[in-house]
């Protein structure tokens, strides 16, 4: 190797070492920034973890309260449903009794109406017979009065 080649090689080595030194310095600076960034990140994560734990505690408390309220509402609903069902059964019972009384009353009314119609029919028949009898009696009376008038007339025309 001649001196020029040796100088180029040395120059190359020096440049490589300079680049290496610069790269190492850059790595050191990057590592410093990375360490600062990662330290801030870890601190932020710790704060966020605390916030998350507190938020979970609050949400868990809210969920527990909501579950208690839901169970209480469910019990109230079930009690209300039970009372409604009882009321419905009682209403149906009263309705059935009322319907039975209505049906019995309707039956009695129909029977009474039937008796009324039969009675009215008998009344009309009786009234018709009464009119027929009255007409015959009046005819007979007319006949009797006519005969009486004839007898009276003979009696009054006859000399004594």
C-alpha cells in the first residue's frame, strides 16, 4: 500500500470514526430525548392509571347503586303486577257474578214478559168475549124492549 492509499485509508477511518462519533452523539441525544419522553409517558400513564382507577371506582359505585335501584324497582313492579293480577281476578269474579245476576234477571224478565203477553192475550180474548156478550145482551135487550114496547102499545090501544 502506498502512502496515498494509506492516507486515504486513514482519512476514511477518521471520517468513519467521525461519523461514528456523530452517530453515537446523535444516539445519545436521541436516547436522552427518548428517556425524557418515556419518563413523561410513564408519569402520564401513572396519572391516567390513577384517574382510571378512580373512574372505575365511581362507575362501580354508580353501577352498584343502579343495580340496587333496579332491584327495588323490580320488586315494586312485581308487587304492582301482583296487586293488578289480584284486582283483575277480583274484577273478573265480580263481572262473572254480575253477569250471572244479569242473566238471571234477564231470564226472570223474559218469563215475566211471557206471562204478561199470555195475560194480555187472555185479556184480549176476554175483552173480545165481553164485547161479543155485550153485543148479544144489547141485541137481546133491544129485542126485549121492542117486545115490551109492542106489549105496551097493545095495552094502551086496547079499550078497557
